[in-house]
């Protein structure tokens, strides 16, 4: 058994409460009114409702913390060293198409370092969580990244840009260079869950460019606490700041080979 800190319990409670609202909306997907933000990037009433629930829960429990989330303005907290990073619905496009693969992601940052994170997939009731120094967990089970060493057996995940994106060429080049040597590539449409799946050993590696801080904050900690290797695609930079992340299992040689293929594809 692992012991949750008070902050982690607050995050879990907020995610579970918001998930009930999201599941209701998901079950009535055809009745949802959707407004388009930009090509392929949707925000729904479901999204906004979930964020409101999470915000109320977190801010009433920790009124002094800052707030950074997808659908609302950033709030500078009285305590400038701590802030919540929240994606109330990662995988919105899946959600709007009735595809049951989406998640709530909540992270806590202290002095620009992620110290706690959860990714909750309500449909499968899978709660991925981590605290700095406390390991990564899926519900009550300890998580470890895979230990595969043969590239031919490895399964990777990525995101493919949508709409008019400057990153599409990079993405397709990376895929083209990686596919011949591995067991396959998946594009499941929720970066937070891609990272959680690397932590769980389901995927052996993941990369994506142009992600927002709330997309990856909790996933970064969960991968690292599960023993994974994670960096920014640009070496020696902070992936939360660049939005470009690459990670693999705990095998140095695997990461070296994987990162070389990706980095040479996106330069």
C-alpha cells in the first residue's frame, strides 16, 4: 500500500467528482453543443463544466495556490511557489466522437518542479498517480516501465498534428523513420494517457511536439517515478517549457536509439 499525501487526495477527489459530470455528458454525446475553437480543436460544455468542478474543489482546499488550465485564465496564487496544472478533458476529440479514450489530468507544481500528479481515465476506472520520491501507481498497483531491449518488439506512441500545423512534416518524418525498426506505432489521441501507458509498460516509448504544460505535467512525473527516461526533444531543456517531449522505458540504449531517430527527424 502507498500513502497519499493530503494534496494527492484532494486531486483525486476533484478528478472523481469531475468524472461523474463528464461520464454523464459522454453518455449523451449527441446532445452536446460544441463550439469550434479552431480546426480540429474543440471545446465543449462538458469540458468547461469539468474544469469548473475541479477548480472549485482545488481552490477551496488550497486557496493560496496558483492555477493554470486549458479553458480558463491563469491565476497567480498568494503562494507564488505552488500552482495547479489542469487539463479537465484530455482527448476532447475522442470524447466528441464517442471514443472511450480520454482522461482528466491534474498536477501540482512547487518551485517549478512537478511534485504530484494524477491522470484519471473514468471509463476504465484507471487512476494513475505519482508523488515525487513515492513511485508511480495504477489504482493500488505499483507501476514500472517495460524492460524490453529489442527494438523489433517495442511499441511506441505519438500524436499526429491536426489542422494546419507546422509540425505535421516533422511528425510524419519521425514516424517514417521509426516504423521499419519497431513493432508498431499507436496514435490514441490523449497525450496524458500515452505517458501513463509508458509508465505502465504498455508502450515502450512516446514522443510528441507542441504540447501544453497541462497536457504533460502529471505524465512527466508518472513516467519518471516509474523508472522511465524522459527529456525534452531539444536536449537539456525543460519539456514543460518547450512542449516537446520524448520518453522511453529504463533502458539507456533504447532511449539513445529512439531519441536519435526522433531528434534527427525533427531538426
